[in-house]
């Protein structure tokens, strides 16, 4: 599945999401609702040196797009990640997967 089909917001330009080479899909494992902008701001502030782009997708899922594999791997190695003291699971982005095919039930560290 093409990444641009995952995006739930028509305001995003397809070129920003369709060319993902190095990406992670993340989801907050919490019954609390998280404000999309707060999630994006929190992670981009923590990863300023990584030049990450973040795209909110459906159902509280986010796409994190990195400019290089090295930067993506640094983020994976620095995990596991929390947001508001709740687990935030990140898995590698795969163009072949639809959102419901990602497994967010495990945290690797």
C-alpha cells in the first residue's frame, strides 16, 4: 500500500508521504486521548537533531519520516519511548502494509 493512502488529512501533500524510504509507524498505548499536535511537538523537540517529519494518520497512529537510515536507527536504539508516561510503540514502516496490519502489541528495547 502506498503511504499517501494512509494519510487521513487531505491537507498533506502526497509528495511528503509517498516517498518514505526510512520511516516508523507509532501508536500510543493508552486509554487517554492524545492531542495530535502535542504528540508531534513532543517527539520533534526530543529528536531535533534527527530532522524527522511527522504525519498524523488514522486512529492515533503517526508516521515518522527520517532522512536517513542512520537517523532512524538512532531513534530505535534510544527507545523504548513514552508519551505522557504511557508506552508509545514504534514499528518500521512498510509500504506493503495497511494500518490495520501493523502489530503494536509489543515494545522492543
